[in-house]
C-alpha cells in the first residue's frame, strides 16, 4: 500500500507528540487519527480500520518499563486488527526494541525522531512481508528509476555503467531529496549482484544500543529477551548490496566498529565469539559535504578512504533546470494514474514558474508539488496558480513575492520553521516564539496547521 492511501492511528499521552505527528502526517497520508487515551483503542478499532498504528509504550510518567505498550499491542492482536503496529518510546532500549518485534510489532522508533525516518518506517510497515519496493514507473538512459538529460546526471549514468559491474565501494553525495537512494538502487541493478538482496539501512538513525544488533546480529541470550539468534543486516545482504544511508551521521565509536567489519569482511554477533564471513558490495550515502566529512573530528579518515573507492555527486535540482519539465510531466502522469484522473498537461507559464524556482527540497519537493496540483486542479491544464511550493523549505530570498510578505504569511512561515526546528515539540517552539502553548495552539488553528 502507498503511504498516501494509508489511514494512521496515533496513540500517545503527550499532546505535543500528537500535534507534531498530526502536522507531519496530515499531508502525507489519507487520514490521521490521534488519541491520548489507550482505553479508547477497542472502540476506535470497532468503529473503523487502520493501516498503521503508532503506539506509545508508556502512558504514565512514573512507569517506564513499556509494559503498557506491550499490553495494548497484545490487545490490538486480540481484537483482530490487521494494522501494522509501530512502537514509539522515549527510552532507547534495545531490550524493548527486540521484545516489541518478537511480540508482533512491525517496527520500533525512538523519540525524538527524524521526520523522514518516521515516514520511511511507516511506508515500510505498509509493505507486505517480503515485498520489494514498487517497480519504477519510468527509466531513462538505461538506468532504472533515474530520469534526466542534464550533463551532470548523464555523467552519473556513465559512471554507474563503469563502476556497477565491479565490487568497488561507492559513496553517493548530495543534498536531501536529490535521489541518492535511487542512484544506489541503480548501481545494484546494473551490477553482477542484481540477483542478490539490496538491503538499505538508515545508519544515522541507529542508536548506539541498536547499532551492533541491527548491523551485526545477536545470539540467543546476548541480552534480556534475546530468545533466539538473529542475523544482522550485513548477513542479510550477503551475496548482494548493503546500502548505508546517512553514514555521515554515525558517531566515532560506531565508525570504528564498522571499519573493523569492512576490513575483516566478517561480523561477530553480539554474545558470540564466532566470526561469520560476509560477502557484500557496500554503497554509502550522505548529505554531508565531502569537505566536512574529511574532518577527523567528525569522521574517521581511514573509514572514509575505505567507503570512497568511487564517488558519485548527485546534483541538486536547481543545477539541472532542463530536467524540471520532464520530471514534472512524469510526476503528473504518475499521480493522475494513482488518483484515477486524466493526466494533466502543464501550461508554458506553469513550466516557467517551476523552472524559475530554486527547489530547496530538490526532486522530492517537486514530486509533492505536482501531486498536490494533480489533486487540487480543476482544469486539464495546470496553471501557475495550481502550483504551491512547500512552506517547510526555506524560501529563496530572490523569489519572495508581495503575497509571501503579508503579515499573516510571515507569521505562518515563522511558526512552521520553528516547529520543524524543534522536531514538532510545541513547548520548545512556543518558548522560542515567545508565546504560551495555548497561544501557539490558537495560531496553529488560525493558519489551519
């Protein structure tokens, strides 16, 4: 199931968390329902069905064992709900994580989370067990999933053709939203390992307590509730490709452990002394500029040399304006098919508006802009007024118009940026804005946020 078609229920006793998740999901999913009282769960499930349930593990400040969350996880199963359950907690404890997965949870996230990571977790939970990501709707230059004719992108295609048949490690650099994960998949699909697994790990989102178990696996009895052996992501990728996304966010201690495994080409599960050989092709990605990554106070230079046999720099969308029209038409056709509507055309004025915008959110922002336009447009041809750019991205100063400079718009943009800065924490956002929480809630309602 696609994220946009999903119905999501969020159960948490913290109103700040509920507000933050509602703000994040209301433009990403079909329907989001929030509830502070877990006791309301049976009646909610009796009244309607949900595709995903985000379930807090603790509902009383004096209790932090997660037992309440496990009780309600079991209750969801007893009520016959088919929803994928994602456990959420403020306590980054590997024992709770493993226990939640063993008892039927689809995944586990730790507060505070990165919004992109939470969306990815929900999308992954919507996929049937063992299902691969959806097949690409379009391909160009012989490289699956990638579309564009700009010289910088053509250079990436040529590099992929050369490097893919080898086992050379690849480091993909680029801003958020440029499509680094698609480049990684393209390398895998063009490689001799295409028949093997492609395993993606959001390395930067792994807490220190989860890092070794997630990547290297563990043995039965390695820690409380480790009731059986579990293979890590390295073993899961054996014979294929391991993609470590956002590797620039790893801590130095985690980098040292990763380097040891890459040098020895073997992993040792937690609770074991027996090394296990692994045969993987490593692809890494980061939005951290290479100049910052080379600072040894942030990233080990020996590890950087190890992962950077071949470097691919994915250009931001503002550097490939010639591709904007083709991408926009592709997304228009894609979302028209998804929402069972005739594929709209784009007027010359609409294309000019797209090409003159700086796209701080890159291709991802363009994709969501076109999707909104397809949903909201009344005519078969998209016009400039149908295109609304994301308020979540910093607006380029040169593009601010009189409409954007109204007092109401300035207030709305300021609120959005401060809430995003604090990861949806309403209390902290209100403090920075010099407002009470009640006053901030009033302004959220005023601006329909």
